[in-house]
C-alpha cells in the first residue's frame, strides 16, 4: 500500500524512521505540511517527495493518508482524505468531538474505505502480554484498575506545545487515549463515567528550547482530572490525569483481580515489564513478553492495518475502538465540568490481539 503523510512535525520523524526501516508496508512516498519548508525538510531526510496538501490528496497513486496534524485539524484532514478515496490512519485523538468522530466512520463506510487510529502502543509487547495474562486468568476475574498520568505538561520539551492547551488538548485528550485504549483492550467497552476536574494555571510558559522558549500559552482546557469509569463487564477504573504535577512515585497502571494483581507497564510505551502477584505468591513475578514490538514501535498499528486491508483481516487499531475511546474522553471532560454522570452511547469490541509467534519480517510488516 502507498501512503502519504500530512503533518510533518515532531511525531512524523519516528513514523518515517519506522515506516522506511522497520516496517515494509505501507510504503511512504510523499509528505505535506501547512508549512512547505517542514515538508521539504522531512522529504529530504527520508528520500520521499514533498508536496502541497492539495497535491498529495489528489495524487492517484496514494492509497492511504497518515494524518499527523494536531488534534483540532484531525477531522478536517481525515474527511478530505476519505472524500478523495483514500484510507486514513490518524494520530490520536480520532477527532475532538464525538459527532466529528461518528461522521468520519460514517463517511469511511459510505466510501468503502477504512479508518484506523493511534494509539498503537496497546499492540506492543507490554500491553499485549498483559491482555493475554488477563485472558488466561492469571489474576482471576478482573475487578478494577487504577491509572495515573502525572506530568507537569509538555511545554517542558515540545517546541510548539500550544495545541496541548487548546480544545482537543489537556491530559485526557492527549494521554487518555493510551490509558483508556489499554483498559478497553483489557476489559472491553466503558458503560458510564464520573469525573471532577480543574484548570490549575490559566497560562503556561514554554520552557522547551527553540524559538518559542519563554512565550506564554493560554490554557483553554482542564489540566487536572480525576475520573471513575464503569466498564460493561462490571469492572471499575480510577484515573488521575494531570499536567499539573511536578513529581510522583505512583505506578502507571495496575489491574486488580479476584486472584491477584497485575502491574501494567506504561501504556504510553510499547514495552514491559508486566508483573503479576498471585493470591498464592509473596512477590510480583515478571511475565515473559509475547511479541517483539518494544522500543518505539510507532507505526505498528498502521502496518497491521495495511496488511489487514490487503488480506481481509480485522484491523486492531480500528475506527470503532478510537471512536469509543474518544467518547470516554469527552465524557470525562463533560462530567468533570458539569458534575453530571455521563453514559456512553458508543461501544466497541475488545480489539483483536496482534497475531502471536510470528517474527517481524515473516509477518510481512
Ligand atoms: N509529539 C509527540 O511526542 C507525540 C506523540 C504521540 C502522538 N502525538 C500526536 O501526533 C499529532 C501531532 O503531534 P506533533 O507533536 O507532531 O505536533 P507538531 O505541532 O509538532 O506537528 C504537527 C504538524 O502538522 C502541521 N499541520 C497542522 N495543521 C495542518 C493542516 N491543516 N494541513 C497540513 N499540515 C498541518 C503543522 O504545521 C505541524 O508541522 C498530535 O495529534 C499528537 O497528539 C504526538
């Protein structure tokens, strides 16, 4: 499959590195950005063509658009790509409202095309091993989970961090997809949401190196959220997501079962370790990892999607999953602002596991 990238910012680098090295499908042939020079720079770096957004969307040889723009632009770029007859794989979140997300899925279906979405970290060695451990009953029946996103904000390292504080930003839209997708992969879909939230600072100062160092960013979103989720299977999860915390010693995620506890790796990575303490044990024991996708394997979800489209398999990082995760994030946002409990209107299947026991090259990625 031939792909074109729209959005040549920070995250495009690792996608291009992996898609021109680690994975063989899709073949990335071109890139575009609102700023021509950014597209040219990436194109030169990776030996692909730089085009305007319009040219790239109109190119008949490109089958799929990898949308790496900022969240507020996701729906517009993905819509334009689908209208031009191209499959879409979008960075997270799928869109910034549930309505936009729903329209994207409807459009894809109408056009006979597929839409996939990051994160794909849940396909990595860590979360896949944890999901297998849960499915195989290592901690009995899962009862509950805790998840903690503690950070002082991306303005400390990202050169242009304004989007993290606009609509579609905040820790829930930015980091929530990793944690909520991992929880949905483990438990299945969410039924209802409660939350409280606050905006600790009205302004943030860019401390990352670069031209914007020292500039002031207005904060338009909540930056500290505490949420409770009830899943359709009855499990409960407690989430803390913050851009207001300087330091913490909390774990990233734990899952509690009737027969033990599973310590999850950071779901914002592809790595382990996955550790289990059974009701019969006295200490946590590490499980062997089930697949070779650790390190920064970004693009794995896209590579699997391309293979799935060509071979008629199920897409793991699929649109229904991304829409449900988006709805949970929007529900946390709404519940936090209004104090009202929110019931989900969307649902999804637990995403399929990445096929096991097949090496990267043999898998055809
Ligand atoms: N930076 C990270 O570490 C990281 C990690 C995981 C996911 N992401 C996600 O990746 C996406 C992009 O993040 P980033 O850090 O690369 O942002 P960025 O600001 O560095 O890059 C975004 C690029 O998109 C371009 N762009 C914006 N609107 C456009 C439009 N309408 N048409 C064409 N180009 C347009 C911008 O000019 C910019 O070059 C976000 O959704 C983010 O959540 C980022």
